[in-house]
């Protein structure tokens, strides 16, 4: 009978409903036919809900007489009421309105509508808490991530056969970082309710030996933040210097114990601003709610560090340099898989750098950047003196540049490849001085490593008893050589300005590219707000 009607038509829904009456499962035999008709009509325009309810003979899922329906409804309302703890847009689910709708549903039409609306609210919440409120790439196209959206029909079907409370608790990311972020969110909300960290600290620079009112203000701020103990002293003493250094360490600053403009700016950042960072960090965590790997490489862009994580524990860490805060240079966010190491790499200069940076230099002086080879489209070396560089534009320039392996090669002595459409990789660099700086956003987008050889040794230790000797033998050839990783390693380029540790206080970093602010603004437009702890 259903074959007579279009698949998406109301006739198909009605026909399927009529057929279901003759083949209802045993649990549904006594259900009210009128309520089933009301549900069938209500979900007819929603393919997911139509398929789901059709599979259960259009029996109610939330407002029926079965005890499990009551349990589902209760647990859903508890979850929606607590959505604010996850930094989600509570008003979008409007649990108060849903409760009133259920209580006031008198007719079967009202009940059918309520059941369908509750299913939609469940799916909205499940997606938001599991994989994020936002579509990352729509917020910023430098975030090359696809949120791990689950199939809604699969989600509903799994919920149908589960213990409701356990299913709902398992939806958010189960990572330790997410749980600690949620705890810090509640702590900050309570702090804001109590007035925050008090008065900001005046002045421009404070250091050991100074005294006066601004030192008192500094001490009071650090006491409120939990970094200093109460003291009647108005002097910048040893205890205060240690407190400043501890604060600097937790905020990615040089730990010199001196309060300069950078440290002062972080000290005077409000609790509300820190809460925004935590809320954004939780959303980002939901975007990565998928298995990261037993071993993976973690590149936290605003933290300027690269880590190897083995079974949840950091086993290697090094400083990094990331892309400059320019539209053409910022390091994107994405995940891929590292496959091999290149020893004594050749640097094939990207065309964007060739035409934007080097062509003007060659037009002014054909012998400029003489360490780079000029090649034609076939890869054949070209005599520079035979070329009139001024006759070309960035669009028409037909040549490319490369730098052979050398001690001064821009990629240093080694690069680490996880082939990707963004042409991003990790590599050595001859410019070592940048690693001593506090903020390290200086590259064209790739990630430079402070300890590239140690990083290589750590990666190769799983496939070689003597990784140092293996690397040295390859280096000694002075030829470009590929070393394949026997086991590829996931690489995650992330942007965490708020992250937690197993022990110790939450860590905050500067929003070097402004991405976090963009994300929070988008969350606010979606209905997320800073709330009082009891809100």
C-alpha cells in the first residue's frame, strides 16, 4: 500500500501508521490509537523522527503510561536543567517551557505534539553536549575541523534501549580535561558571584625591593587568586616574587618574578574573561570528542609547545614557534597522521612566499637570496643573469625556488611530515633565538621545534634500540633521506587558551589570533551566557 504514495508524503506516514496497528509489538497493544495518530501527524515533516517513531508503531516515547517513559522524561529534564554547567544555551532548550507543556497537555493532540517536541529537544541537546553547539569552520575558516556529529536516528535508537541516566551522562566528552574545565567553570562562577578578584593593580612595572600602595594592591590581587598568603608587608619581598613567578608560570609568561606590562595585563584580566576562556575551551573539547589515539602529538598553538602523549601522559615536551598573526601566516587547527621524518630536507619554497617575498628582492637585485636555487617548471636550474625579473608579476612568474640541504636550511636538519592539504608540518630551524621569547608567533604557518632531534629520538624509540645513532647516520650523509614511522602517529593542532593539569591550577594563555573571542561571540549569539552559579 505504501508504494502507491511518495516516500516523503503525509500519505506514506498515515499508511505506515495504519499498517502498524495490525503488527504492533506486544508492549504497545494497549496504547491509545488517537495518541499514535497525533504523534504520526506531528512528526510527518521530520524524516528522522518519522523513521524512529514508525519503528515503534508511533507509540509515545516521553508522555506514555509506561514507567520507562516517565524515567526518560525525568532524566531529560534533569539534563536540560543542568545544560548551563556545560556552557550550553539553556534557553534554546527551554526546560521550563517543556515542563509546562507536558503538565498542561490535556488532549491527545497536545500530548502528541509534546512527545515530538521533547524528542527534538533531546536530539538538540545530545548533539550540542556531545560534539558542540557551533560548526567550527563557520566560526573561522582557519579552524579546519568537522565536529564529530553523531547520526540522530542512531542516537535516538540507542537511547531507547539504554538506561536513560547513564546514556545522558555519557554524552559529554569523557576526558579528564573536560571534567576539570567544568569544575573550574563552577569555581569561577562562584568567584564572580562573590565579587571576583577585587581591585585591579595600578602601575606599569613592579619588582623586588619596591614598596608602596601598588605593591599592596599587587599582593591583595595575588592573595585573592590563591598565589600569595596574607601578610602585613607593603614591600616586594621574596615571598611576593615567588608568588609572581608562580602566576607567570600558570599563564605562559617568563618566570622572572618581575611585574611588567605583560604580566600586569594578565593579572588584571577579569574573572569574567577567564570564564569565557573556559566556556570556549569546553566547546573546543566537544569538537574533539573522538579517540585521539593511545599515542599522539599535541600541538597547542597559543601555548607554544609540542608534546608527545602516551596513554594520557606527557612523555616528551618541547617549545615551538607557530605562525605569525597575519592572515597568510596563522597556523590552522586540524588533525592528521604523522607518517615519516625527512632528514637533511630540501626546502621547496611555497609559491606564496616566492612571489610575495622573494620576487621583489630578485627584481631589485637578481643575485639576492643566492642560497636559493632558481628552477624552471621542469625542475631544471636556471641562470639568474639570463632572467629579467622585472618583466614578471606574482601571477606570471614561471619559476620556483628551492634550498638544498645545508646547516642554514630554513627547515634545519629535519622535518616531520603528516601530509595534509594545508601544507603544514613540524621542523627544525637555524633560528634558535626565538625559542627564548615569551610569545613565539613568527613562522609562516608551520611549527618549528626547539628540540627537533630529541623529538625524533622519542618518535623512533619505538622502532629502534638506538634512535640517536640511526638519526646521526642519516644526518652524516648530508643527503635528503626519508625515515618512515613503522607506526603512524596522530597529530592534533589545537588552540587551547584554557587547559587543565592532573595536578595544579588551571592554565591560561593569550588569545594570540583572536579565535577564542570569535568563538565566544558565536556562542553568545547561540544563547550561551555567563551565568551565576545558581542560574
